[in-house]
C-alpha cells in the first residue's frame, strides 16, 4: 500500500490513499498539468466516485483548518483548462475527470444528467444515439464542469 504523508498536514484518510498522487508518484507530472500550465501541487486526489470527491473536499478543508494556512485548492474536470485554475503550486488538486457518466433522465422532455468530469464531445456522442443535441463548448475536449461554472458559449447559441 502506498503511503502519502505531507509534512505538517493531517494524515490522509485511508479511503483517500488509493486515489492520491504525490510528487513521488509516476503519474504526477501528467496529473499536475493542464493544456496550458504545469503546477506543482503537494497532493492530487483522483476521485472515482462522488463520495471520494466529497471526502477530498473535507480533507482539503481540514488541511486548511489544522495548518492555519490557506492551502491552494483546485478542481479539474475533464477538459482542457483554459482558465488555468485547475492546477496550483503547493496545494491540492481534486481531479474529477473519472466522474463522467451521462444518462437520460426523461427522453420525452430531453432531460439529461451529466457528471462534471465529462467532456462535451463524449456527451454529444452519447446524445446523438437518442437524436438529442445540447449547446456546449466548441471543441470536444471542453470539460462539462469548467464550461458550466466558468462560462463559454457553444456554436448552437450563436444561431439564436
């Protein structure tokens, strides 16, 4: 079992250890970068479930509270990260790119539920099977989470 210990930070809960990447991990460089910038976070948590995402947020809050330091905390969903806010230095990144489920809630109303780690290209491909479309980012690698919270206008919006 890997061991993650960061000096002066509270112990990482056992349920987060399997999703933790630190500076000694082989996939650290890729996990600490987006398309525009490479960060140097102390810890990256690659949530696989909503419960792991929630536990990661609680841990980040605990780190800030127990250290008395405003430790940087970034979210990364599945996209390209134009705002560059999805990485940081000396903080924690919560990567939710594995939370990418797309499901039809009500086909007659065209209601769809999309997890924030999905990218719009995958959403469009899924919806195409049901003859549905959605206004989203202009590129398939645009993340649902980032575009939904940080703005952006898709091609279909321009036709209105």
